[in-house]
C-alpha cells in the first residue's frame, strides 16, 4: 500500500514517541515526510533510529511552534505540503497540575500558530493528536466517540478538550478537513528496538516505569491508588501499541485523501478496547520477562481517573484500522527497547528525553 498522492506530510513532534513511529509508518507507505521538533522534550538521536528502520534521512526543523514567524517559514520553504499531523505538545498530567499556564500557553499557542499556517497555505488535511483525557471521569465504560465529555481532570486534559474545539471551529470556515484521534494509553516500542519511548527524568507513564524498574534504572516504582472502585483497586487503562497508533495516522490521511469523510471534522477513538489494571499490567510484564518488580503501593495522584477504556468500533469500521499488537507484544517490545537504552547509554544518554 502506498500514499494515495505520494503526499508530503509535515509531522510536528517528529522526534517524539508517537511522532517518530508515525514517521516510520508514513515512509513505509510511500509518503514524503518532514518533521518539526524543537527537542525541548525529545532527543534528536531518535532520527537516526528512523533512518535505520527506513533507510530515509529525515529533515527536522528545530523550531518552537509558539514562534509564529519561524513556523510560517517552514510552510514557505515547503509549499507542497498536503497534510499536517500535529503531535507536538506537553503531556505530563502531574506537571500540568503544577504549572497550568505553561500548558495552556504551549499546547494551545502552538496549535493556533499551526492552524494559521494551514489556513494561509490552504493545506487540505489536518490530523490532531488528542487524548482519552477529554472524557474526564466517564460514567460508563467503554467510552464511544459520542460519550459526553466531562470536566477534564487536569490542565493537560483541558488543553486537549480546547484543542479539539479549536479544530472543530477552524474547519467550519477553512478549506481544510480534519480528523481528531483520541489515544488511550500508547505503549511498547518498534519491534526493531531502533526507536521507542524516552521519558525525561522520572517516567510519568506506567510501562516505562515498569521497564526502568526492571532494568535497575529506577530503584522501585509506585502504584498510585489501590482503593479505586475497580476489580483490584488500581486504575484501569487501555494500553495500545504505539505502532498501532502510528498506523491509524497513516490510515486517517488516506481516509481524507480519498474523501471518505462524512463531515469536515471526524473523531475516532484509538484504543485496544480492553481495560487492564495497573496491577494486571505489572503481572503481565513479570510473566513475560521473568523479572520480579520492586513496587510500592502509594496514594492517588491528582488528575488520575479510576477507569477508562475504548470502544474502537468506529475506527475499525471507517478507517479500516485493526489492533495488531497484544499486551504481551507491548511488554516484549518495551522491554527489548529498555535493554537497548541501558546498553547504549553512550548513544542515548543516561537521561533521555521525549515528547508525545
């Protein structure tokens, strides 16, 4: 399968976790790609991993999207861009609680600047990286795209809710069609172990916390909240392999290129459809790796919801998307990547960074 128009796609946050995997998927499906990433929360060494997998050198613009003039210049230099996939954003829930203004300024300011350029250069296709955090604390699970949005549990979630609203309003008066993809919990790494998740400092997400603890890079990990009204008291999440997420972006572009969209802005959930508790995820890793994890039960974190997982029927039906990787695949590829990070500290550094 190849890109319908062999289009040039701009990927923001291309050195980040999901962005880098999506660049690989786009290249493998015939697209021409460029990246913009200021590396404030990512490591440019990941571009070498993309090149290792695809044989393609990636052009990355080290630009802060909050700077409109620098962003505009990228579009001036690349007047043949036919689509934009927007990943670049701060994404740590806890940090957003501590510093909400930084999150609103960065996540919304960068989006608005980008959409100004999309409008000026009449870019036909725009894909927005959203999150299941827009659902807040849902009354019923699994959630569908029609599940009412509750108040966000964190400023990060609020920026995704606002970002979605900005995109929906934007397409009403522009020549651009958009797709909003609501991710649940991306995890795992490319099977080659050439690219994967690289948290800055102490990881916020469960899977890298598990693998770093198993590798001895963290002395122990914490299970935040064991008194939720779930089957074992720990939070329930929907873990979806990052390569499955990446493929959905390629399919979303093809969906827009082939004019299959029913409206100017479509929304799809991207999750496995299965709820896995924190304690179940730890158990799955221990069985796969034969490593016993040192973890401690702790109090709840601000911004966390008790349970959320996806109904993914719409993405399957409309985009032709399917979940190819299992929870065991997630754990296996994440562990393979973690061992490579530990072995190659001269390449990656002891404290690598990453951006969603």
